[in-house]
C-alpha cells in the first residue's frame, strides 16, 4: 500500500532538487555572460560630483625637477579653489603652505555638472618630497606626497601601462596594485592611451572607474598619458560628415604640459624627467585628422633639443602592429624617419591588446596591454617579434641608472615575461642585452572564441 506522506515528501524533494538545479543552471549561464564594462548598474549614479575633491591626479611639468601640475574635480558649485603645497615633514603640523588658486572648467556629463580644476606649481626644489592638498566646498582632500624629479644623474624607476580601457575597477585594479608593490620606488607612470572605452553613454562612469582602479597611484606618482582612439568619439557617425572629435574629458582630466604641436595642442606634449626626455604623440590625430606631417616636424624639434642620455616616444597606435589587419602607414611614412634619425631608445605603444616587442632595434618598439580586452596576434607578429603574448594582462617597469636601462614586462601576478637592458657604450652606441633568466613560458590564447562569439578576440 502506497504511503501518501512518503509520496508527498518524495515529490517535495524532487521539486527542491529540480529548483536547485535550475538555479545552479541559471547561475552558470549568468557566469558565462560577458561582464559589463562598468560595475555601475543602470539607473545608479555612482560617480556624481560633490563638494569633496575627487579624481585628483598629478602630472609632470615640462621640467619635472622644478614643477608639477594637478587636476581634480568637484561639483560645479565650486569655482577657483585652492591648492596648498609645502615641503613634507614628520610632524602633523604642516606649517604655512604655499597657496595657489586653480582655474576651473565646466563639464556636463551623465553624472551631472562638474567643475574640473587645474593648478600648475613651479619653483619647486629637485628631488624633494612635497605634501599637497586640494580644496573642495568647505573641505579639503587628504595631504598627498609627491617627490620632484632628481638630478639627471640620479636613478629613476618608472611604470608603463598599455591600454586599460575596459572593466577598469574589476580587472585593472589588480595590475596597478601589483605594479606598485613590485616597484614602490617608481616616480612616474606612463599610459599608452585608451584609458577608457567611451562611446557607450557611460563615459563619466568609466573615468570614475579609471581613477578608482588606480587608487593612490595618481597622487603618489606623476602621471603622463597618451591619447588613444577611445579618447575620441565619432561625430555625425554613419553620415558624409562623420569625423573624429576629441572627447570632452581628456582636456580637463589631466594637467599636461602645453607645449604640443599647434595642430594637436591638447594631445601632444613633451617633458624632461631626470635623464630622460619623454615625447607623447597623438596617433589618432596623425592617422585620422591629417596631422602626421605637422607632428613629425614638431617631434623633430623636440628630439633635436634633447640634452639627455635617453629618449622615449609614446603613442597609442603602433608603428608595427602585432594584430592582424592593422597597418598604420602614415606613422611609418612621416614619424618613423624622425624617430630613427634621432636614435630614440624606446617607442612605447598600446592599441592592439596583445604583447609584442620588435626584434631589431634601435629603437626598441613595444606594444603592451594592461586591461581586460584581449586580441589575437598576427602571423607576421609571430615571425618578427619576440616575445609575444596573448590573453595576458601586463605592466612594465623601467629602471634607468646612469648608462644602463633595464626593462621588464611582468604579468598581472608579477611573473617576469620579458626583460632586456640597453647599455650606453659611449662611442659604440647603445647595446641591447637580452635577459632571459626567470622568464615564464610564452602565452597564447586557448579559446576559440569569446563569450560574445568573436573568433578575432580572445577575451572581452
């Protein structure tokens, strides 16, 4: 005889198991879905400006031993706030600081109206630790510490990051933290463009996530970025009037030197940091807006006047692309001869979301990627570049010490992926020495397609 209670219990257990399986299946399906580009749910205002200063970032002056520039953001109710700066000491009594009034620029975004502020600080002492803070609405930021550049003969450590661009808080944060743990003595951070993705109605959220992902780096080091194509947007898209236009965030987010070429004044610049001259060019403007020749003439002047041992050119789009289907001819036609004429040491690049180092210097051409979007290597890159990598988040540490430059590319977990040295041998020029000890095995993408079904990418 059937037990009704037992049948009921079995039916209930089966229903619970079925429900649990369905829930697990739904969770698995959700886990396989592409992660949103920001963590901000639709309708949530996570990064609205307030009276409290945020998005605070220091950048080098043209001569980084005697000046810095600082940018920050507040609500639009704050105009012409102050920056205070003083030589850092060990007492909580900061003494009487120097006070400088900011200039303020209005920016309207999906998060509301904001004022972005800028202060240029000059007449500083070389190799000196300064404490500084910025003003909001009846409040101040924390006191931040930034050291000015030392004399040219002093050792220097800097960080170089490829594109961050996507899922910054989710997946860029760990790389930045690892870089700062590995190179706590770094004083300068270079970013090779596409800091954010843009163009999706969340531009301000993305910039908010970029600053959150970088945490203390923009106020502990000085930051020098190159503009990428994603710092631009397409105006009048899909019409005969379509054109590239620089996004509104770029000119106000960073306080960069104003010494660029007239045709790309807001996106090109150079500065001297100890024994290194860094020149930033704008590949998007060169390729899409016809400024390649003008940038080449300006670059020629910037490099010809370099009194230092080392030179770096940074641009977003590579001169020699490691990704299939990309060929930036205008860069090689107009700018590459200038780079070779002046025997530039390093060309630091992004854009292609893989890693690749061109085998035949000088100069040494490097493409790297920090962020989550990962592409695939071309067959040509596998033949002409070494090492190369797919599906790998990286940061780079460069250490200058007199006649020797040591370069290291490390993965998101700090493992050594690439290393070499450039040694200045005087009359014999600079020699490249490969450093293979401790490098991990070459990395390649094991996926046939992304979660969105794209076979031309590895992860997005």
